[in-house]
C-alpha cells in the first residue's frame, strides 16, 4: 500500500483512470474508497503515508465529532464497525451555555427519537481504517506522491508528479487540505476571515463523569468544548484569542488545570489531569469556486470552518456523497464524468450548502462575541426561546446530523 511511486513497475500503474484523488486525509480517503466501490477506476495520491493507528497508544489529540450522516457513509463503506469497535465515544446529549448570561440550550437524542447525536472519534483512526480498505476496493494508492502540475485536455486531465512521472484521469479531485496546493494551481482563490484565535486541545480527566454529553460553554474569548471520549476522559477544544492561547499553552500543569476548571464552570467538577496541550489556528475559508476544468475541490480544500459546531469533516463527507451521486448519474446517462456541465451540479449544490453552514457558524461566533449588556440580554432571550421551541430545535439538530 505504501509502495513509493518510483518503485512501482510501470505495468502496475493505473492504466485508464476515471478519477485521481489527491490528498489521503479523512475526506480524500473516503472519496477514493467511495468512488472505487461505485465502480470508478480510482487512484489516491498522498504526500505522506499515515502512521498506523495503535490501540495501545495515547488517544490522538485531533478528534472530530462524527454526525449521523458521516457514520452512515462510513457504514456504507464497510469501515464503521471496526472504527466503532476500536475507539469511538458516543454522545447522547449536548449542553451549550453562555458564560455571560447563563442561558442554555439542550439537545437530547432520545427526545428526537434517535439513539445518539454522534460520536467523538480520532481523526487518525478513521483515516487509518479507510486506508486499510483501499487495496481491496481496487484503489491504486500512490504514496508518497506529490502533484506538481496538471493540465486539462479535451478528454482527460494530465498530472505531473514531483518525480517527473505523469498520470492521466477523466477527473482530478483535490482533497489536499485547507492549504490546498492544487486549489492554488487551479487558480481558485478563497474568501473568509482569520479569527485571530487558536483552539487549544488536550484530553483531560475530570472529577465527575462526562455523562455521554458534549458540553460547550461560550466565554468572552471564544467557546470551550468538552467532548466525551470513549475512555471516560473529555477532549477539550478551547478557542482563545491568539495571545491568550499562547499564555494558556505556556501555563504550568497545576495552573492550567485550575484555569480550565474555572473556564468550564466546574461543570464536570475539578480537572484532575491533562495530556500535553496542542493548538490549531482557526479561520473561515471558502473557495471561490469548487470547480475548474476536469477538477473539483472537496473537504477542507473547499471549506474550513470554526470548530464551534464540530462540523468540519462532516461537511467534507457530505461533499463525498454528493460527488459520488453526481458521477453515478453522469455515468448512467452515458456522460463524460469530467465534463463541466456534470461537475456543475456537484459544485453548485455543495458550495451553496457549505456556504450556508459556514456563514451560520460564523454568525454564531459573532453573536457569542457580543459583550455589551443589552446585546447579552437579547442573546439570552433568543437562546431561551429557541430552547423551548421544540420543532425549530429539532430542525436545527436534524440539520447538524445531516438527516
Ligand atoms: C481544533 C479543531 C477541531 C475540530 N473539530 C472537528 C469536529 O469536532 N468535527 C468535525 O467534523 N471537524 C472538526 N475539525 C475539522 C477537521 O479536522 C477537518 O475538517 C478534516 O480533518 C479535514 O479533512 P481533509 O481530509 O479535508 O483534510 P486534511 O486532513 O488536511 O488532509 C489533507 C491531506 O492532503 C495531503 N496533501 C496535501 N498536499 C498534497 C499534495 N500536493 N499532494 C499529495 N497530498 C497532499 C496531506 O498530506 C493530507 O494528508 C476540527 C479542526 C480543528 C482544527
């Protein structure tokens, strides 16, 4: 699976590719597996092979909240059972509250007729499990492989790799992350804003159990989430202004645990211990277009959103499902899967859905940044009202679930 491209005998090179997916993160790997399972001759090109996931190793600091739509896709791909069995923390409740006013909103799976709202899972576990399934699905994995240039021709797109090798496919799918070199090569710009915030992440042991609940407290500097891990600990995602994040990262262990306890309002009691901390910069970034000639963007290459709604990878996996449906319909109608009019459906549908969600999360971040007392009071009224409007709350929750 990890055969360097230059070592591959040329006869093993993919002969006539339908799709070349670049980027083997969660989204790219899911796209390659989905498209191969749908019968498209698919290659996956990734610059760095993922490290094997190890059940004995510390839980990866990069965790994601998987919505039911994502679980459904992973289940269709036949990988969910192993992910679930390996290490996945289900959550059945979500409690979100405002530090300034105390106004809170609750989401509960049972009252919505569902078993759970989602799962907290390590990024590396999902990625590794997907990679394990690629060879059997017939995906040609080229790793390490880096795309240096590409050129669309009438009937194909020609890729040039770092070692000078070339590859041709009907369609190039860029899932190469938020910094997407391929997006830049395609001449697609981005819009958005830098939140000038960092998310400090760590796994912590709390005095009281997390009760299968995702907790989120909105503080003046940004939201603090405590996400339930399968092993009983909670994973924190603490969004802070840049300088504050640096200060929190530099705190000694005791001071950090104490500050975190105060920031979480001791909702789970005192914070007893923590793993080492890490931090990620936060930004809103939307590609101006999702499509170029024989080329589409998906995952973080297309959109990066604030983690407050825990939706980043879920949007990416919805891109994957839409792309699969678009290409299947094109094939059934005997159309060229790389044709501009075929790709337009994917690009239009996903860009508008992702934009609405990204701007919604951004609006939430802005509304919770209000600190003037009349605005805090207005926000509290809105939140309390929403908490009592069961049908609206249910619609919000179903939207987040991708149902
Ligand atoms: C603090 C934080 C918390 C988050 N919490 C959540 C959450 O709760 N729920 C959620 O859904 N999402 C969450 N996210 C977002 C989520 O992690 C991302 O949306 C997701 O990992 C993006 O996956 P991806 O496959 O699109 O990109 P990536 O994971 O960035 O993968 C891109 C891949 O492309 C490869 N690559 C890059 N350039 C090239 C090249 N030229 N050639 C070949 N390969 C290349 C890279 O090596 C990499 O493997 C969070 C993010 C942060 C920062």
